[in-house]
């Protein structure tokens, strides 16, 4: 079976500095891949490189999925004109977007994450957690074959985290392939088929790629057992140059 996504020896340099080096992995149809690593390991940069939003300096990426949707870590620049939650969600996927989005699909996506009642609110008036839910809904509207999600639960309350989890469970049963960037597995662990652990290294950026359980003694093993409060704090501090690369504008 042809992988939905295949990366071979992918390297990325930003501002003259190597951010990712020799990253290789593949993702099959319906698989859930969790991408972990410390701040500065290049998790966000990896997603953007896979999508072609930033150039790779070496290696290659093959994407077989006909539609790919992306949820960035932060709200894209939406300009000075107010944009409603519904309008923002209608923008849909990054790549392979069908002509137009059916209203029923937009409503389904916003209802799935609990944002339909706020559909007329301006996106910039929302809390950080509400903005993330809206970005998640935007990634859902085209029901893409491949989802790339950059910390979708960061800053989201527990109730809505469970709604996101339930949605991901459903998508997985429908053979949607999912790449999920996170600082720890937590609630998503039962869904995970493979993990990709990144580290800052002069030799190679991949510390581990494979199924759970991972070998002991690596970043993921150490951070997996921290309490949720410490993880939430760590996820919002020490953001690196790699993770602050320009966000998608659409």
C-alpha cells in the first residue's frame, strides 16, 4: 500500500542555522502519528516543510493524499477586517481544496468542537482556547484524507479537549491519517500508532520513530510522566526560533 506521506532525509535550514536534519518517516492511510520533542526541536518547522510552506534544504517529501488540511500552532494573520468564526472555518484546507465548502460541513465542524453557538463572533474577540477550537474546525471542514495538527489542545479546557479527542477517534475509524504535534501524549495515547521524537542534534533530528512503547531514557519517556500543569506551562514557554517561523497566511 502506498503511504499517504513519506519523508526521506528531510533537512531544513532557517537563517543559516540547521533546524532539522535527516528526518525520515512514513505514514499509512488511517494511521495516527504523534510528533514529540522539546522546544527548539523543530516540530512546527517539520509540518511546514512537509506542506511546502518553507523550503527543504535536502531530502524529499511525497504526499499521496489528495487533500491535506493543516491547523497551525497560532492564529494566521487575518488582516484588519473582522472575520467571523464561521467565515474563518469556511476557508478550509491548505492543499487540494474542492471548489466551495458545503454549509452542512462547516456546521458539522463547528458543532464538533462546540463553536457553532459562537459562529457569528469575530475570531479576534475569542479567547486563546476558543481560537484553537476554531482553527481545528477549519482543518475539519473539507474532511481531508490527511490532517496535520500543531498542538490542537494547547490552551483548551478539559471538556473541549475531550470533544477534540472524540472527533479524532471518529476520523481515525474513517481512515483519516493524522499527524499530531504535542509536548506529551496524555489523552491521545490510545489513538497513537507511531511516535516521532525529535531532538536538537548535529547528526540527525530523529531520536525515535516507531510504535509504542518507546525505548526508555529519551525525551518522550521523561516528559510523558510529568503532571498536566507542568506540561501546560512548558508548552507555552521557551518558544524557539524554529517554532516562530512565519505562520501560514490565508
